C-alpha cells in the first residue's frame, strides 16, 4: 500500500518562497507530480517529474518560478516555489506512480491529502 504525505505549506507574502515535500511510503514509485486546486475551481496540473528525474514538465503558469525535484533514496518529491503570487493560493496535492510524467490527473494512481498554500498580497 502506497501512502503519500505532503508538508511544507503555509502562509507567505507575495514574492516569497515555499518548499513543499511529499514523502511516499511503500515501494519506489514511477513518475510523480504536483497538482493544485483553488476554491471553486478544477484541480490543475502544476509540475511532473520522471522516475529518473531526467524529465520534468511544468504548467505555463509556474514555469520559471517553480522547480520539481525528487530524492529516490528518500522516496520523496519536492516542489520549490519562488516568486509566489496570490493566484498560486490553493491546496497542493502530490500524485504518484504515473507510467510517464503527465499533466493528466487520471494518469496517477496515488494521491496525498493536500497541503494549503496561501499567498497574501
């Protein structure tokens, strides 16, 4: 059984930074990703990373500001978020075990419980 536990969310001022972590228990996982969902909106793709970390993909809205990385020895994926904007406010979800890094939520088998990120203006 795979479990994902996110941490690192919080309240930050616009222009600030946060680093999210997602620790996976169980077996090593394939592609992993971050999605986010703001109140009243659909869940949207943020970033994805292949198992080897060779390939990464980003939503246009975060490209150049966010960076996804992983440490397979720790079975953990990270999302470094810089230059945060109020529109980045959302619950951020970790997703795991996609066959390939993808922006489609249906491609992932496991999900964390989410961590709240709030960016004040």
